[in-house]
């Protein structure tokens, strides 16, 4: 189902939003299964500050695997009751027992597949069970094999195959993502001792928590070849779940010490104890909340005749300069110049990037000739375009000497920056001793 978004694509989307200055500072929270207190705790995804007990009613007993579904809700493996519970992804309110029975006894890892189905590893039966992602109906024991003993983490790879950590055989196994057929042992060695959580990183490599080895190990995402012990600090004890955050760093639960530890996604260097306390006891799996949808439209500052205010359009004139102004949160190089229109008119070819002016606030809602500013450079690069005056005049209709007109600007960001619509405006004053509405 197309609504499903892989963790890698999610991270990429967030990176693009961050680059475009669009990602809200509180776009993502970190949810952690506090297994020994039977709660799912929520921490600020940026600061690690404790936010709330997200889920933790009487229905939840020993939470383990966490996954957001295509419906935006949170699915939690309740080890003690042998169920998958569904909670509102927005509020944490308990919705229902999504599924139970059908051989599900001790759920551990939980993930949604590219097909929208729910996949759950069951430790008792050493199988990965597959459920309809909408109804929760069991559709079968998807993956099982004599080599699979005590499965923990489950993840779909860049190749859309299913990867499962087999804790008792010290291996990561690969199963055909469509049929569940056993493909083979994908990764092992490098000191792997009790593989638990696993995740494919933004770099495409496979990261595995070695629960008894107290390290996160890294394997080539294409070949499974051991690369290195990605983490090497002594503070990580019984690493369980792991996930990459919106900023690209790696977050690992240190179950025995009751912490979520943060590591550089580039080097594996320990950064900080990201979350701890507030009842966090034996944290296992963890997940970031999906980011809120980005804005559908961005307001931008537009400056006709940068450096001048009011913006006098003294006729006859051939072309006027118009700048889209950069700010601390808006990078004008993300604008797709080909899409920009001023009063519906396309700019002349060519553009320049210079810091020429400071925005007048607010960016929109202008009506009077002096709803503008003549302030010059502000340290943020601006995008300068030129528009043909005759085209503008024919677009805005009859004008006379002294006419004040608000010119709307529209366009889009480049596709790589999300393609979001931009909107802005500036006000001009027409000056001419003669009539300039084209009438003789
Ligand atoms: Ca101006
Ligand atoms: Ca500027």
C-alpha cells in the first residue's frame, strides 16, 4: 500500500524538510517501551525531555515492539497478554486489541511491510506471523525455518525482503518479502551475541543490537558482510531496540541501565544519554512518531524594487526587479524559479542570488502604498527576478496615475525541497502624467 513509508524514506523526507526550514522543532517525539513498568513513554524528539506516559492502561502488559501503521496509529506488542494493541497515534488513547491468537504467544518485534500488512515475531513459536494491516486477521505464519530460533527484531530491507534477528543462533536471517520463503543467513559474526533489534540506516547498512555483547554491530546492507562494531562505549548495557532519528543519529535503548542513548549516525561516537528516568525501566523497542504533514503553502517575503519604498512604477518602464527575500527559516535557493509568477506573469529568463533587502512584515495583507520597507541587506540571500512591466500592466487591468496595486506572487519549491507552494505579495504605486491604461 502506497501510504507506507520506509524508515529510510521517512528520514530522507525529514532531512529535506529540515533543509527547507520547514520541519517543526517538535515534529517528532520518541516513544519507548518501558517494558518493566508496562508503559510506553513519550520523550521530546529533539531534547529527550520527558513528555508523558503515552500508553499504559490495564490492557498493556510488558510492552515490546512498536510500529506506526499506515493509519497513523501506534501498534504495540503486549508480551504479557500475547496481543497486538492499537493506540491513537495522536493522543495515545487505547483503541482496541488489534489482534491476538493464531499462534501469537510472545510477540517481540513489530513492523508493517511494504504491502501494508503487519508482521510480528513470536518468540515461543519462533515464527514471524503476518496479519491483515487493516482488519488484524491472521493471514498465516509468514516466515519460519529451523534456523530461526527465538526471533526478536523484524525489519524490511531496501530490497523489500524481511530480515529477522535469530537470538539463539546469533544470526540475521533473510526471508523473501513476498512469499516468506527462507533466503538464507544474511549476517552473522563480528561478536554478535544475542541479536535483538535491527534497523537499516540512512546509509543502507544494517545495524544490529548485540544484546549480550553490549554493542551495536554494523553489516553491509547489500552483502551482509560484517563492517564494524559501530558503538564501543561501556555505558551501553543490554542494547535492545534501535532506530535512527530525524537528524540522522542512532538511538539505542540500554535496557539494563534504563536509558536511551544517542550516537552519532556518522561515526557511532556516543553523544549523550538522550532519555532516562520518569519510570523508564528496562526499555526495549523504540520508535519516533511520524512528522506532522508539512505545510501546504509557505508565505514568502516579496520586494518589488528592493531598497525602495513605496515601490513607484514610473511609466513607461520596461522591466522591474522583484526579489523573493530569504530569512533564517527560508532558503531562497529552494525556490523553483521556473514556477514563479507575479500577478500571473512569468519572469524574464535569468535570476540572481544576492543579499539586497530586508523583509517588510507581515509578508501579506498589504493594501497601502507604504506597506513596504526600504531596508537593505540583512545577511540572508535573496532571489532577484525581473518582470516585463507591460505584461504586468495588462495582467492587472486599467490603472491611472496614483493607482495602488497589490501584486500577488505564486510559485513552488523545487521538487527536491518538497515542491511546496509559495505565496507572497508586494504593493506598487503607478506614477505617470498621462493615462496609462492603454486608452488614447
Ligand atoms: Ca521595495
Ligand atoms: Ca536579504
